[in-house]
C-alpha cells in the first residue's frame, strides 16, 4: 500500500525540527532526505526504512500503471523545502503565508497520495488542496501551545519543562501569523508570559481557525455542486503549478468529476479529524491551551467510517 510509505516519509520530515540539536543539523538532515528521495525514486534507496518503502512503492505503482504513473519527485522536494524553511519555528508573516505553508506540506501530501492510486484529476486535486490547507492550518494551531511552551526533550533531561527550552535548544516560539496578532492586539511576549490568559489570544486563534474551517466548507460546497450536476464553483488556483498535469481532462463533465471524487474519497478523510478538532476548539471557546484539545476522540473511527460510506465529511 503506497499510502503508508508516503506517510512514513512525512513523519520523518516533520520530526526533524524537534529531533535535531540546531537548525544547521536540521538543514543537513533535510539535504539527506533530498538525496534519499532522488535515489529511492530511481530504484536505489539508502538504508533508511521510509526510503526503502518509497522505492518499493514507486516500483509497484509503475507496475500497476504499466509504466505510465510515477510518484512526483517535485512534490516530495516541495514538502522538504517547506519544512526546512520553518526549522527555526519563526512566526508566519501573514495568514496567507500560513496557507501557503499548508498547501506546500499537507495539500502536497494529498496530491502524492492521489497520484499513487493512480488518479490524475483536477477536481480531486482541487478538493485535496482545500482539505490540506484546512488540515495544515489546524495542525499549526494544535501544535502552537507545545511550541510556545515546549516539553523537556526526554525524561532524563535537566532542561526546563514548561516555558523553557525545546528539544533543539531553542526557546518557545509563537507561530501565529503576525498580521492576525497585530489585528487582534496580542503580543508574543504576553503569550510566552501568560499563556492562555494573554489578552487577544482567543480572538487571534478564532481568526486562524475560521480560515481553516472556510476551506472545509468550500470543499463541502464543491461536492454539493457536483452532485447537483453543476461545476465546482471556482477555479483551482494551483492547477498550472509544477506537478499538476491532467492530460486534457480539465473540461470533463460533472458526472466524470464526481466519479473521480468518489474514487479518491478515502484520501479526503483527513477532513474528518480536522473538522472534529476545530469543533472541539470552538467548544473550548478558542482556548488553544484547553486540555480537552489534547485528548483523543473515541468517535473518530466511527466518524471516518460514516464519512467514507456516505461520501460526506
């Protein structure tokens, strides 16, 4: 199953910022993965479990598609580059920059998964883009308290446990978009000093969460439009970027597009945990530090099954 190697790669890349001692070491690790991806997709992976799995997945995909489909090296490198740019946990200048980060990581991960089916569909990619952006924005909100107040790197460390130093030796950082923070009047030093009680913080979290929820709502509306025999309602802004090639299928009718959506629906299930977490955040009155946001939700398997069988999220 190609889904698992892609996710294993993503986990390894995402952990680099927390698992390395400084940005320089993290950059070196990112370069290792650039080289590993090149070798893995060429059929000669290094002795790294995720790279070996990806090489096998590439071979399997080419066999199933009779040599037509391949995993895009460019999309793997896009994820690596986006992660590398944020190794130092610097804040996002704007909410649009946060959306771009989500597009280049979470959405791109979904594009890779779709290509592994294999499926080349502008409509499926368009829906995946919105779901990925929602998931990426929600992930930044979910991780925000842990990055602002990083836990000790391990049980044997004598580093500070709360509001102290991260695993990489870096102090806590606030990743909320600076334009949102300015608009809501929240300051980084206030967050690092007062945590959840910082003035304006809930308003800032609300604005960022609203943008994530907007992407979920947009994806839902696209599906409703297709089921009503209409077009999705707006153009796919990334369709001319590298990696998006649809072999003349851009103008396929709503019935054909809906067929692509149904075939790809398992990939879209990322929307389920994202939606559930955003709903929990709303119930917590947009307190990103609320303990309820750290607990697993026993309803997730049932919700995912319901979404898949009914093709709704």
